[in-house]
C-alpha cells in the first residue's frame, strides 16, 4: 500500500501542467543566474560561477522559497480528498490509514524534490553552455564536479524540504484550504527573513546555527571565513553545528508526522458552513440594495458606489487573511525596532525618519504581497463565492465594482502603514523620544511610499480582469515585477521604465525633504496618467456574466468606456506624455543620464586614450586663497580660488589635463603663459596648453572659477553636497583637478578582462621611488586663507580661524585664515545648527549639531579632550588652537577629518543611543579616531604607494583604541576587537582581486582598518605601550609636515624594529609582510579541586594550536608555531563588560604547533578559561578560544 500510494502520487503529479511549469521556472531561474554576468553569486567576482560555494548559496536560498513548491505539491495532496469529497469513500475501504497517509506524503515530497532538483540542472547546463556559447568568461568557471551538487542537495535541500513538507501536512490538516496554506507559507518566509536579520549580529550567530530551520546560519558559521580559494574548492561538511541543526529539524519533522498519524480528524468530513454562505449572499444583496427598481442618475450611482465600497472594505478588514497580514507586519517590524543594528551592534535613538524607514523596509515585501493576493481576491471574490451571476445582473455601472474594490485594496495598504505607524510611535514613546514628527508618517508613508504601490495596483487589477484565472493574473503581475528588475540589466535603468518608481528622496532632520520632492511630484504625475488609462480599461473590460469572454469584452470596449472612460484615457495619456516629456527634458537634456553599460564604454575609451598620461607631471599647489559665495536657497555656489603652484617634478610641463567637476555650469582656469583648450564633453576634461613650458622648480599663479548648480532635477545621482541646509563640499568636488583621473577606470577585473584591458594597478609599488615625493592624497601641505559668504541665517565654515564676520543685505561674510601648514584638502560647510563651545587647555572646542540631536554632544567633547591629552602626550603637540565637530545631513554616512574641522554625519554618531553600558560607545570612539587624523594624516601623510593607508587609518585606529583603553579599561576592548577581527576575516572572503599584506594594502578597508586594529594591539602587547609609542613619536617627529619626501610602510616598519629584539622583529615582519593566521582552540579544561584548606586548585588546559601563511587567493600552508600567547582564567564571562576586570589569571605561555597541556594553580575556582582572550592574534575561529567551566 505504501509504495502504491507513492507511485500513484508520482504518476498523478507528473500528469499535471504545474509539475512541468514549476520545473521550467526553477530551471530557468538558475540557468540565467549562471549565464548572466550581471548576477554575482558567491560574494565576490573571484568566486567561480559553478564553485561549490556558489552552488551551495543557490540551493540554500532556493530551499527557502521552495516552501511554495511544498504547498503546491505536498499541501494540495494532503487536502485533495477533502476538496474532491472523497473522504467518506476512502474511509469505507479496508486500507491502512497510516500507510495511505505516509505513501501520499512521501510521493508528494519526492515530486517536490524532483522539481527542486532542476535548479541544479540549471546551474550545470548554464555553466557548461555559457562557456561554449561565450556568454561566460572562461576564467569564471571551475571544474563541474558531481560532489559540488550533491552535498548541498542532501545536506540542505533534502532535510529542509522534508521538515517543511511535514509542517504543511499539519497546516493542511488544520485549515484544509490552499489559500490558508499559501498565507502560512508567506508568513514562514517573511518570519524567516526577519529572524535571520535579528540573529545576524556576531553575538547571536551561534544560537542561530541551531534554530535556523533551513540551516543557512549553520552554513554561515562553518563557511563564514572561507577565502576565495576555499569557496572555489571546498564543499560543506556534515559536522558540528550543521549536523546538530539537521538532526534537530529532522526530529521535529518526524514528530510532526507522528502527530499526523495519531490524529484521524484529517479524514473526517469538513463541516459545511451553510449559514455563513447564506450570510455572505445576504451581505452582497445588502451592499447592492435589495430593491429591484433602479433609479438612474449620478446620485444613485454614487449611492451604490458608497454602499459597495463599505461592503468591500468590511469584507477585507474582517477577513482571516487581513489578520494574518497584521501578524506578519508585527513580525517584520518589531524585531527591527528592538534589535541593535548600529555600528558594533549598538542601539540608535528612534528618531522619526528612522521609524518611517523601518516601516518602509519592513513592509516593502508585504505591499507586493497585498497587490498580488488582494487584487486577485477582490476581482475574483464574487465568482469564487458563486454569486457573480447575481451580482453582475444588478443595474450598476462597471466603475462602481472596480472603484469599490480598488478603494478596498488601497485601504489595506493605508491601514497596514497606519498600524505600523502606531507601533513605531508607541516604541518611540517607550524609548523616551521627546520629538515625534507625525507629518513624516503622513507624507513619507502616504505620499512617498503607499502611493507608488496604489498606482501599481491599477496594473494588478487590469491583469486580473483580462486573465482567465486569478492564478494566471498573479503570475503575470509577478512576472512584471521580475521583468522590471531584469530590465535594468539590459540598459533600461531610468525610473521612467519602471512603473511606480521614482528617484530616491532621502530625509534629513537637518535639511528636511530638501530639493528631492520636485522630481517626486513629476514622476507621480507621470505614473498617475498611466494608472488612469489602466483604470479606465479595467472597468471597461470588467467581466459580467458567464458568457462574457475577453474577446467579447474587447468588442464592447468603446461602449463600456463611455464618455467618462474616454475622457479618463485621453486625460491620462495627456498627463503621461506631458509629464514624461518634462521628466525627459530635465533628466536627459539639461542633465545627463548614462546607463551602466555606456559608462563602462566611456571608461574603456578614456583609459585606452589617456592612460599614457597617468604619470605626466602636473603643477603642485603651495598656497590657497579662496573666495566663495554660497546661495543655499537656490543650491548654487560661485567660487574663485587663486593658487600658487610649482612644478615639483624633474620634467618640463608643456600641457596637462584639467578635469571639469560634476554639476558645474560655468568654469574657467587661467594660468600665466597657458590657455585652456576646448572641453571634451565625453570625458569632461580639457587640455591646459602651456605656450611657455613650466620648468622644474618654477612657480606660477593659477586661478580657477566655477559656478555649481543643478538645473531642474535628475533621475539619479542628485547633488547632495550643495543643499538648502547642510552644504558640505570639498575642494576636489568643487574645483577642477589636474591629470589623469584614475577614478574613471573600470575596476572590476572580470569586466576588464572581457574588454581586453590590462589588470588594474591597485597602487604604485613601494619600490617605485618616484612616487615617494607625492602624498597618498591631497597633493601637498599648503598655506590657506578663505573668504566665504552665505545667507545670514546660516554659518559658513572652512578650516582655519575666523578673522572677521560681516553681515550686509541678509548675507554674512566669514574670513578665515590658517596659521599652520595643512593638506591641500579642505571643505566648505554652510548650515543652520546649534553650537556648544568649551575652552580646554587653550584650545577652542566647538560642536555644531541639530537642535534635536544633542544626546552625544557632551560625549564628543569628552572624547576630544581625552584624545588631545593622550595624543599630545604620546605623539606630539596638537598643531591648532581650535577643533570643530560639525553635523551634516545623512546623505553620506561617514565622519571625515580636515584641518581643525571634522564634519560628522547625523547618521553616524549623533543618533547613537549610549544608555546601554554593555554597548561600545561609538561616538566616543569615532571622535577619537577622527581627532587622531590631526596627527596621522594632517601632520604626517604616507607616500603615493601601496600600504600608505595604514599610516593614516591603522595608526588612527590604534590611537583611538588607546584612548578607549584609558577611559574604559583594557578588559573592555575585547568586544571591540572581536568585531574588528570578524570584519577582517569576513572582508578577506569577498576580495575582488586578491588579499595583500598589511604593509602593501591598497585601499582594502578590512585590512588597514580592521586587521590593523588587531595587529597594533598585538604590537602593543609585544613591545609595551611605552616602547611602541616612542617609535611612533620618533616617526612623526621625523616626517611632520614634510613635503620633500613622504614615508612608506617600509620606513614605518623600520621605526618599529629600531628598539626591538630579534624575536620581536621577526613577529613584526610576520604581521606586516605575510598574511598570517592562527588556529587556537581550547579543547579541554579539567579542574582538580583542593582537598584541604590552604591548598590550591589545579586547572589543566589543553590547547590545540597551529599557524598558517596564506597567499592572496587564500591558499594556506602550515608554518611552525612557537610563540608566547596569553592564557587566562576568569571569575565571570569576559564578554560581560559590566563585570569590570574579571581576570583571575593572565600570563603568557609558550604555545607550539599541536596539542599543548598547561597546568595552573589557583586559589579560587574559575568560571571561564581561554587562550588569547583579548584578541591580539588573527585567529581564524576565535569563538572556540573561551570555555565556560
């Protein structure tokens, strides 16, 4: 019986069209994902398309969405007898119910697996055919090994789908409805996505590895630090977290099936709800009016429309599906509110713009679900309820039916956002927010969020109206959504191609809605016009009567439209074409729109034509005199800068390239003995031709003038440097730059190879001494003076000290001058902010901030004082008499250090909630880091060669960590360094080219920031703070403000080694010039308690250790390990920073390759033990360093 039922199910489904349609869809999805260059699988362009890791990712993610496959096959099989009214017949037969059920279940499950397996076939054929047809770069393909496909299939898909299948058999038994099962499926997918986001933080990953029903978190734990080489060759293994995860969920599946086997209610006939049906029909009659006499006229039509609308809205709001929707909204929204998603796992204040964006981010998928599901239910409700012929016979115009149902749909969208708003407002109140901006909820949710989906709803309605079934209508709308995403890969990137889309409109508390709403208004008019056409067609084609085929309805289209419909279509077409023309004029005539492909074509042409001038000499700036007029209301700036320049090269300068900045309307560059050539509009540059060549050492005056303003609006790439309140622009953005622009090159190595370009040079080699006379950025140290004018209500700031301030005719002029050398890297700011001032040791401290963002101002001032104390003591005097921190709008999320001035995004530290003492104090840390740049960048800057990033970023990281150590204690650095180590190890898994050593890093942030932090703390531990800081002090003293030569990492390493032993020098060399990794694991701890008073307890630790060197691809080789490494015992969890210094024992022990046994004598019993507990070494898996005893 068991095998016969399995065979029956297999034969049954293999005769169904859905079996072949779903198989084809899944096959095509993975096929096109494999052959498309625009789809990147595996996390890096270096990961092969058919690598085991890429296949694993596809299978794992497809398994999540295969929930719907389970519903289609296993779910439908479970309720088939009930739907076909065969339960009584089955029960009358002499058969084993358990075998009947299990056979049907296993048959449907096997069908599901057969369909799912086509995803592997899609990858196999796609990668093979893609190579043969030339669709794929052969370099992106590896060997097609069978084990790469089978391991994810059996370790991930088979158990995951078995659990989901068992779950949906129970769901089917409970609800006996396909609609209910699909709603549960949606809830499961949404809930899973939300849960993954909650457990994504480093502190929760271990728990997630066990509770993740699809095993993705367990995979992440096992493969989270796999390098490119690992991802291209290694398959997942069934051990540790993944093994336990699979056993847990297989156990749950077996229990589910056992519950089903013991419950016979599944075979009992479902009770017929006759009364409810009668009630439904009564409501229909009530909604339309039960009188037969029909009074024509506008008033009567509107009366019926209002009654019908009330009925439709009630039907929707009172439905079970709406309740499920609300539950889904809570499950998606609340975790994002209570989670810690700031930097280093910190909390942020729930300001209104964050709450609105939390709703938008959480509800985006729900809105699409509403359009797909409710449009189908509303259009097909009467036919599904078998009352359509009655309803259609009422003498009511089509627009009444369409309009009432459309309003019901929009009501769901609005109610969902209202519900989300109530939840977030309650959360704001509970969190202690004093300012709640209700207008943002109305405008940003209603106008900027719901409206787009509401307009798309007209398309969803039209597709349902013309479809022969609601499922086809659903499929067509989903196809539209997928198509709108795919279209961008074919050059259709402009928002005018994607129905309902508009340019982005970021909100800032400082600048409000800014200039972004203008474009939004026009795009909404554009889509409104198209929606009017869709709406008119929908109600004109509305199905009424059983015999009304689509062909017949099209034949009556003109009649059904009537005058009102024709006017609506004409008005919609006029609005669509008129607003579309205006959008096109703004975005592609007076402004420029370039697709990604066109941009890459231009980049290729630019490089081929001008790369020969990469090292051509250009003038170097010595002195800057700036005069700028900022007009905030019109977002315009007019500026002139007079430069004293010098030819610091050894060659004569006969001509050089001048690059025109973006958004510049007018520009001029004048230089004695030179003329500016014609502008090349393709590359936005011109040649400066010197009729009198500039000799080495010669100085001249060069004057540049610009007028920057965006006319009209753009589709993307809006200028956020120049805004109504919060202008923040630096000199390289405002003024022309000189020479070959490397930023215009293509950097993706696969794209370069496809276009026949040489591999990109990531940085000049240290050995190329000609670059040692050029700084890494900013050209040179200069003298600086500026005159800046802005509106009277705002404050204009540039580096330097305020010399005078004069207000006239509503405009204020500020004159600044710098009294010390500064990098040719300066900024201009203009905004209206509050300010807090303090004087500290003769230094004027100022923090400019938005009036509602005062939470962390005192913390920033405190960090500034502590940093000045530590840096001045250890590295030398602070070169300025002032330090300003200035909050700027959140369009950019960083803090940046200029001379005596630090612009600081409102997104970064001003909104951090520092009330939880368990969290890292991000504003304190970031302020210390940016202030450290006043020494490590603004006093000494590295040469324009590889590795020089560490001389500014790594050393600023170290300096900030030292300030944190003095403030919070060394034991509290563990949490910070765990994040740094994790970010480095994760960063190296997604290398776009290859990993470089610390000494030769080329703009790899995970190396010069995150790895640099850990390495510098290791040196701090090795050399001691005094010796390390002495070397840094000598280094900065020798290179402070030098312009004749700039240091390299080789120079820096020489300073570190200058006072180090031979063994210490070897460690320094190893950390900077090799990619060194450790594998340290505390495998066992045994405690022998003292037997009498006065004796000591014996703690025996077994440590397994290894040391490896890796190449740029991540291939590793073992190297001998013999090193003194920290061994520690703790009286409390070392991760609990509130416990204070809970160290009982901390000493270095000689650790060698293999197993190490360490015996310790202690007075008190420890609670935790560990090796390298304070993260001083690059350990590939630091999670197994600590054990709870």
